[in-house]
C-alpha cells in the first residue's frame, strides 16, 4: 500500500520480523532509518531476539537450499562429527566418487588393463596386486566388437581364476560404430549440452545400480576441441563428473596422449585442463619408450589425495596382465596389510644379481663411456632377466648394491697378455634374504 516499515505499527513490526532481520543484513542504511523511527526499541528488540533464536538453533549440514541458490556449510557444525574415511576403488590409485583418466598409446593395452580392473572389482579380486573395492561395474567400450570383448574376457577369467557365472556384477556394452558423443559444446551459451546417449547411459547405470562407469575412449565421446580449455573443463565436469555424481560412484575414462605428451613422458593430451579437471590420472606406457615387448609401466601422474609417482611394472602374458613389481609413494595406513607386490628396488636388484651370475667372467665396467659399461652389457646379454627394467633402473640398482657390498668390482681373470680383466661378482653373504628371486619376478 505504499507504506514503509518506518511507519509500521508494533504488531506489524512483530509480524515481519524475518523481513526486518534480512533487511538489516542486506541494506544496513535502510534498517538504520527504521531505528530512528518511533518504534526503534521494538524493531531492535525483534531483530535481537530473532538473531539470538537463529544462533541457538541446532546447526545442520543437510538443509536443502532452494532451487538455484548456493548451499553453504557452517564448519562449526562439524564439531564432534565423525570424519568419514576417504574411499577408493583401488587403494592409492583410483579414488571413489571422482573422475579418473587412464592414458595410454594406441595398442599399449589400456583397454585390456581396464577390462581386467572391471572383472577384478566385479568379482572381489585384487587388481595388479592392489587392494580393490568390490563394485558393480559397467563398461562402455566404443572401439571393440562383442566377439573381441568375449575373447578378452576369456583370457582375463583365466588370469584371475574366475568363471562366467562369477560375473554378475559386470555389464559390458560394445559400442563400436555407434554414435557415442556424450556432450556437445554450445557456443551460444558457452556450456556443454548433454546428448541422448549421455541420458541413456546415466539411466541404465542408475537403474542397474552401477558403482563404477568405464568409458573407452575419450576420442569417441568427446567431440569438442582438444586444446580448448573451456570446452574440456565443461565436458569433464558436466559429462563425466555429473555421471559420477548421479550414480553415487566413480567414472574412469580412457584416452590417448598427444605426441608431445608421449615424448615428454607426461602422458598428457591437448589442453592441460584434461588433467586439471580430474582428481586422478594414470599413464600406461612401454618402459624406455621401447614400444615393443611384453612389459608395461603404470604410473600415477596425478593424485589429489596422495603423492603421485607410484609405479607398477606389469607383464602381458596369455592375454592379460600380471604384476611384476611395484613402488608406492604413499604411506601405508597403520594396520594396513603389507603389499603382496614385490618391491621394485628389490626386484631389480635380484634381476641384476641373476644377470651378473649368468655373465660370470664377462668384462663389466662401472664407467658410462666404456664399451663394457655394466648396465648396457647386462641388458644386452640377459634381455629376458632385465626386460622389465630400464637402463637407469639397472644403473641405480648397481650403485645401491655396490654401496651395500652385495656386489664387488674386482679382477675376474687375465687376458692373453696377462693384463687383469675386471667385472662384477656377487658377495653371497651380503645378499638380502628378503630380496625376491629372479624366478619370482617373472612368474
């Protein structure tokens, strides 16, 4: 009626206490004008009483904010509240309720690797010797036919010692030759619009109760520009992140590194926003950029909830991967079981010791510029024993073993001119009894 709060009656002031409190918060000058009115005392009393009531009310974290508003948390409400432990799909590698990227060159085996994870999680098995959370897993494979997936599943079953009736918690879709775009960049709004394929995938995952969604590969589901930061960020969060949120679980997406990412060893692709927008990124590669052989390396290139740099050496055998050795950069929680994976440093030392024994009497030099430089000679003469380890790893192992006294560089004979020949020999009583044997490394 054109009436301002300055002229309201005492009763009307009382009836509009919430409005007055809000007015004081957003427009102090307007509230000050009320304080100079006749009803000053009443207004102030109402405001003080209302604020006191709000301050004394129980603090809650589960208050649902009105649509379109921002939900705010009062950290004082956390006092005395139990802290929820962080959850993992794979301890120290794949965090739960997040998006993880797995990068790898074409043909390196990343689809096989993630198919093996899916089977392990669905059957409650370890994945590459790592603690793996049992889960209901859906795999959205865009590059392989059903026949190929069937053949791969048979090999994985053999490696994990499971049978087809054990796979009730696994669902696989062959999307080869289908339109698999999950999001399309809308230049007019500067946002990603979700496609019918995204909604079908989300609806199927929610209906089945999936804990983990695997998407292979990014090049099939992302149709934007690889180097456009805004498009990449929006796709990762709107398409992949929202999928994780709506299923109440995790999304693992596979991708290929760019030429520069492959050359540098970082495994990145296009815009750095691909890595920035996720909480975890893994990279599967050949050791020493060999691009051949049965050995691969899996490394955590990014992990927001722990140190990056953990490495697993894995070996392709009979259509699946077996773990060879590993190195973890994370501290193991108190009471956590010791890893069943051979320690990488111990494994390479055991392999070097076996190679030295196999090459007894061969000239070996510690000098990098020598034609008899030990790491190169051993790698060349004992390729099977040392195939899992690069030159730098063999070098580091020899230096460690020399410092510990487990090997010695000494005279091992004389040449035809009676000049001394030097090489490395093992000092048996110094060798650690806990180091894995070379046969253990490649079983």
